[in-house]
C-alpha cells in the first residue's frame, strides 16, 4: 500500500510538470548571485536536500530552518538572487513573511507547494506544484515528501542539462572530494 501511494504521488506530479518551466528556473538559478532555500518543519528537510544535491553540480544554496535567520537572509538578497520557498500547505506564516520581504527586494521567488492558490503562491514568480495533497492530520505524509523530492530531482536535472559539460566536471570534482570518506 505504501509503495503504491509513493508511486502514485510521483506519477500524479509527473503528469503536472511543465519541464520548460524548470528550464527557465534553471537558467535563473545559474545566473543568480545568491540562492537560498527555506522551509519550516518537514519542509526544512527539503531545503537541506536542495542545498545538498545542487552542491554536487556547483550550485551553492544556503539554507536554514530558523525563521529568524530566513528573514535576515532574505532581507539582504536583491534582484538577481533566487529564493526557493517550500511549504506543502502554502499557508505557513513564517515562509509567507519571507516571501513578502523577498518580493519587496525583487528576488526571484520559486515556490514548491501542493496548493497553487495558496497565500504563498501569490508571491511566486514560479510554482513547482506537487499534486499530492495531504489532510491536516497527515502532516508530513510519506507520499507528499516523495512527491516533493521528485520535484527536487527534476529541478536538479534541468540545472544539470543547462550546465552541460560543466555539470559533468562539477560532479566528478564532488565525487573525488568524498571518495576517501568510505572505509
């Protein structure tokens, strides 16, 4: 049952993806001066995932789960920077506050959410939509988390595609840098 729910979540999200939108976001991220990813609760884990996977291809993304640091970080971002805001509900107050400051500063705002008509979505320049929605009592359901991780994978792929040979070089450097970490 769990496997079916996970597969269904990925399939549903896959059908809703407009890969051209991911390529546009990839172009903007590659050109960004600074990139940050923020979420609270389980969504903070996704922000960390974004930072970790993109570091492998030379895209440095700062993240923090602390709402105060999120606010301070985005207050010093400007036009030409990108912030990725993750909120399953799109109604998380701390993340909406960050979006408000980012919008005032002209920052490129990418939102990952399950609700395209949410308060957070109103601030977005780009919405990456998971179609797997969860009820209030399901907070952090595995199928939603899998769906959003899939979105992160698609974004990684779009950036990798846009970087071309550079992505291969960065990947090899990253792999070599940790090759001696295993026994």
